[in-house]
C-alpha cells in the first residue's frame, strides 16, 4: 500500500501543565493524519496550507487520493528532514487528535477542527510460554481508522507487528 515504516521513539506532544491551552494551529504548522493509534502509532505528517474558521486544508497533495474519508487529524512535530533527490522524508511524531480529515483529493486533504472520528478498537492479548513474566498475558490496545480499504490491512499490520515484536518470526 506504499507504506514506508520508520521506527521512532514515543513522544507526548501535549503540554503537561494542568489547565494549559495548546497554541492555536497556524498555516505552515505540521499536522498529522493517523491511521493507527494506541500501542502502535502509524500515520503521515504534512503541512497546514490554510485555515478558514474550523475548516482546514493541508498537504498540498493527496494523502492516498481516497475522496471522502474520515481519518483523525493530529498535531504533529517534525524533528528533522532528510532531503534526497530520490525520496525526501521527515522524521516526525503525531500528537493529540484535533479534528477529522473528511476529503482526500488530488490537490490537498481537507477537514474540520474539533472532535475526531470514531475508530475501530482492537485488543490483542498475547500469552507466551517464552521469557520472564509469561504467566500473565501482555495486553496491547490499538484504534484503527474505519475504512473499507485500510481497516483490514492495518489490523493485519498491527497483529503482524505484535507477533514479530514479542514472539519468534
């Protein structure tokens, strides 16, 4: 499906100060589109192009050119960019959900700021005979986008990565 997985450390982009208000999103800021959240994070980051009230336009190119879609929009932080004539990419992380992507078109993604979309919950309980602490199961929780194409693929990716991370391949 054209995914290029990049392993990164976990990041919490939210301010830990009680009662703190996040800075408003501005044009030029990084924004994310989440595909999987929870114990596995998977998505893409891009740039906010334009904000009109609670409407937001970003990327300046398609995500997957899906047309109508409901994926979570998140805050994002870009740590560095790795330029290349072959394929440049960013090392970034996604933060809290700030809205819903509703359109994925040839020229941009578009959505609204506010509440995120409903996601499909997935819980994996892994009981292993290997290693220390194998008496209690390891519980991993994921939330996956609700999409005809991506939900089965991402459920497989989450399960495959869980098994290869904690068991023999």
